[in-house]
């Protein structure tokens, strides 16, 4: 009986692992930022371009937004009141009238768009990777902690392409 106990525990753990993995689903970005997008659009700062989903890095996300006459910024953080701090930053989706994409590498995006990608940069703190492109007279930017340094470009381009293909949210 004592020999069977470790085997039973192992089988129980293996059975529970797929269930735990299934619970981690991708984050529905438009749903997470729904109220913030409504406020941005009501202020006349649209169109708001967002990807459909983010990888499931964090159990709970805290949305926030800021806007000026010419720009908006939608943020998802792992803690309330993060304000882009390295420890709790997850993603930022922003747009401003005018501007030109900047970044280390030229990239091709969906629907013939061209943009610029900047990988993670670290100094006193780390700046997350970024992709920028122009559309409808606005400079769109996505910054997000996704993947590893080896996969961040692919993941960020996937997010940008999703935002472009899905078009304006409201």
C-alpha cells in the first residue's frame, strides 16, 4: 500500500495539470479595456485599434487610460496605479495624431502596412519591446511584455497585425 501512494499522487498530479493549463486562457483585450475605449471614443480620439488577445501572463489585469487633445493611451497592468512601472507593466496601446514610426528594425505588417520594431532595452530599468505604424493619420504604438527576447518580435507583430486586421473598436 505504501508503494502505491506515491504512484497515486503522481497520477493525480498528472491528471490535474491539463485542467490547470486549460484555465489559463488568452486575455480578451477589447473586453478588458471596454470602458476605457468607450471614454476615448466619446472624447473623439478614435479610431482605437487593439489586438484581440494577449498571452495569459497575469491572472488579473488592471486597465487604465489617459488622453489629450491629440493622443490616447490604454494600459493593462498587473497592479492598480502602475503608471508603466517595470514591476507591474503588461501592455500599452496608444495613438497620436501625426508622427513617424521609429525603431531599430523595419517590419511589414498586415494590409500592406509598414512599421518599426524596437526590442527590449535595459539600463537602470528595462523598456519593453515596441512596434509602431502609421494609419489614418495617426501613429499607433504597442508596447507589451510578451514572450522572451527570442520571441518578443514575433509576438508583438502578431499583436499589431491583429489590431490592424480587426480595425476600429467602436
